[in-house]
C-alpha cells in the first residue's frame, strides 16, 4: 500500500510539473528592460547631476542637469523567423528611478530568439503630434514650427566655454527637420539590436547607455560650436543620429 501511495504522489508531482512547464511554454510572458547609465565606464545616477565632473572627447568639462529619452517598438525575431513587435514605449528619465525599469505590457512566447531590438525615439508614423497624453504632460513635445511630434532625447547641462565660464548646452534629439520645409523630415529614430536571447518566464534585459558616446563616436563634439538651438539644425541632428548609434550596450540578461 505504501508503494502505491508513493507512486501516486510521484505521478501527481510529475503531472503538476509538466502542466507548469506547458504553461510556461505556451503562455505569453512580458519582458523587463532595465536601463542604467555611465560615463566611460563610471556609473551615473541623478546624484551626479549639476556637478562639473565629466570631460568629453573634446576636453571640455561639463555637467548633466537633465537626461531623459524615449524608447519604443520592442521587436523579437524567433529562431523560426517569426517576428513579434510589441506596441509599447517608455520615457526613461534619470530623475525618476522607476522609469528606468520598463516591463512590456504585451507578451511573447518563451523560447529562443535570434534577435531582439528596440527603437530610440518614435518612427515617423508613430511620432504623431499630441497623441500621447503622458508625454504631453511631461512636456516632451516638439514645437509645431519644428515639425511637431516628440523629442527622442533631452540632454541638458553646462560646460566650461572658451572664456572659462559656465555656459548651457541643450543636446535635444528630434527628427531632422529642414526649417524652410517642416514637412520634409528625415526619421532619425533608429533601432538597436540587442542580439540573440532566450525568453523565459521572467526575463530581464539590462541595457546601459554610455553618455560620453554622444560626444565622440564618430563625431567629436565641440560644445563651443554646437550647444543650444540645435533642434532646428538639420545637419546637427544627423550628427547626433550618428553618435547615438554606439551609445547603448547590453550589460547582462537574467532569467
């Protein structure tokens, strides 16, 4: 009798585990993206704001007063070739620690994916003027005279200029707009490929922005030349787009 009870218990345990495994395999799961920030490998938090403690590639000392940016369109390509695009976006704000951890509202099936990407900013068809109430409330809009829609990044601070005094910079990334024809815009949002990943029941992807990259790769940034009033500068927005392509990197993936 004892052996029969033991067999029943073991079968029950195995069936329960199989049921749980099947649920994990078949039920869509959300993904968490965690964003951290550094300057040439040294961690940055909002405790570092308003301090002239960073030196860019051009040798200029600067501070950070605000840094917030938009990510959207998480896309996963399954090893079978099937592509899943998650219709989510998030405003990452260094002044708001909660915003730096973003869990998708939609889910994907667990399994092996050959690539996962996310977009910096909005693609043009999603960058609709006034369409997102939370971004409106955050004053993340772009003026209609510059094409409307939303910023991709607001990066503000001060730097020591050629007169050895503090001067402001406003490194604001938007779609590249020709001020003489605001209907003629180049989509300067871009996707970043995180690489292959196995999605489990509780996957977190830890991504780091190296803020120093915005000033050095491939264009060495001279804040004396490019500091404020950059949103309407078509050529400068293209330079920002080039520099941003190397700013993000995957630190780790946890399950």
